[in-house]
C-alpha cells in the first residue's frame, strides 16, 4: 500500500470530532467539559487533522484514564497519534508518547493482549527505525522494560516468561546504547544496572519456586526440552548480578576523585546480594568492608549506627549512592489503620506488600507509588533474627558462619481473610530476605515486627 493511501485512511479516522468523543460524558464533570470545549474551539479554527490538536487530545486521554474511562482514552490517543502521523510520517519519534500511553491505557484496562501487540510494535520501531542513539531512546527502552515488568505481575501467568525475557532484552539494549552514547563508567547507567539486578532476583525467585515460569526460564533454547539444572541457573543469576555490581563499582571508581561513599554503598548492596544467595562468608566480609568504607568516606558514626540499628527487607527497592538518602527513603512510612499502633510504630517495624497474586512473596520492583492503607488486610508478625553463629558442615567437617535466621516467630494478628493456618502464615515470612541489625558491620541478633500485606486475590 502506498503512503498516499495511508494518509487517506488516517484522515478518515481523524474525522471523529470532539463531540463524538464526548458521548456519555456527564454534565457535572466540568474539567472534562472544559477540555472538550477547548478541543472543539481548536477544531473550528484549525480543522480536524491539524497538529495543534495532538497535545490537547493527549491531555484529554489522561483525564479519561484518571476516571477509568479507558475506551474514551483510547479513542483520544488513537486520534492524536494519527494526526501526528499525518503531519510527520509513519515512523517518527513524535508518535512514541502516544504509543506508550496507549500501552499503559490497555494495561490499566486489563487488555493485555492488545498491550503486548503494541509492545512488540514499539520494540520493532526501536530496533529497525531508530536512526540515532540519544537520551530519549534510552528513556523509551527503559519504559518498555517497565511495561514488561508490570506484565509479569498483571498479565496471564502463561506470558510471565515472555515478559521476563522482553524486559531483560529492552533493559540490556538501553545499557548497550547508553555505553555507546556516554561511556561504560557514566553514573547515569546506575539505575539501568540496578533495574537489571532486580530482574535477575525476580527470575531467581521464579526458578526456585518451579512451575511453568521457573521451567521456561531454565530452557537453554526457548521452547526446547533442554533445560539447565535449577542450581546452575540460580548460580548464573547470582554471578550475573555480581558482574552488574562490579560495573557499578567501576563507575564510582572512575569519578575524579573516586566517590568513596557511593563505593561503600555499592559494597553494602553487594553484601546483601551475597546474603540473598546464601553466600554467608562473602556477605560478612562485604558488610564489614561497607561499614568501614562509609566511615572512611566521612559518614558520621551516629548516622551509620542509626541506619544499621534495625533490620531491612531485601532487595532494596532503589539504589542509594549515599547513606543519608537511604535513611530518608526508609523514613517514608505507610498510612496504617486497624493495627496495634504500639507495635506497628516501633522503630524496628518493617512493612511488606506483596507484588501481585501472579507473583507473590516479593515486593514490586517498580517505584510506582502504591496505596499503603492496610486497614484489616494484613498479618502482623514479631520475630528475632540471629546474629553471627558458627555452623558445622557435616560433609567437609568444617565450620562456617551464618546469620539472619528467623527465630521465635509469632503471628501477632492474622490477616482477616487468610484461610491458612499459622504454619502457612510463617511460611510466607520464611520466603523473605532480611538484613539483620549491624554493629560495626557485624550482624547482631535483632528483634523486629513486620506488617505483611498480601496481594488481593480475585475469588471465583
């Protein structure tokens, strides 16, 4: 089909006026009415296909999305994108915000089949139609990775592996492009690398639990019957994560002068990574190196002692290059109601919200703000975490140091809708990774309270 025919088709699609889009709009919604009146005024002066209409249509779609009117939002976005195409051509960067917003709208709408189709189209555009590497391209690739991470938890479980692979591919494309645009040691790479670290942790969890997704992630070739051993696959994720952390260290070493505090924070995250993969000896060494590195970098002992005085859930949601930033992020507490405030407000309280029914027992790797009003939808635990203890390796007759084991777990308040008994509630807690209190970089026995909010399951 020739380009002329495309333009004719797009022109016909854009004949839908603002009055048609407004069908079903309640007269009481003054904000939407004002937006539609502004759009109609522009149509009267510029016509139905003028580029001046594109931005108002984008904003109108946002108003519809906020009200849950996804079909109307889609119509507005579709019309805006066709106008942009008429003005600039089929494959221009100007249409990408509309395409990305359509993916987000389909996701909110629950139409993941349509969302996947557009995500594939978006990846194809980036791979085949991109003519230069720049910051907007990197942002677009990372946004595509975030769409797929969201799909892991919200799309049908049969597509979890697909979303895992596409998220990783988009993220790695962004890293490769960023290294060409900037350099391999540019600090702007840090969020991209930490996003990949999160993804490998999620894949580790999936492989450990087994099932369809865990099996498919172990396939040597997608769709084949050849799979890696589960322990080998987990070791691969562990060592890939270490390589990402080493690159982060290289980045902070390359600054002039080297960023000593950021280096120490990277060692802290490396210690956490060792701990999550049960590499206890290496974790202990890294915790000690991180603590001493922070003090040598000029961090006050008072701040260090305060930060490490309580336990932390792992992995951390975001990477913080300074201890003060890490401390500030910890101080953002959820709004609580229906909880014993004396327990929940304790300085050692931890707050954990499951990501989704499709992927429970982990926190969301996305930094989207989530509602934290727990009401009665929670379970309250109290427990101790062990400090450093000596354990014997029976086969080698050697001893090793362990820490962070859960002790004296008590279900203080069961979740109102839980059907599980207390042993199953405790099993939920056992699936979490928790860094215990540190004193001079050495794990100590810790008392803690944890508010656990399960994902909302849709009952038949």
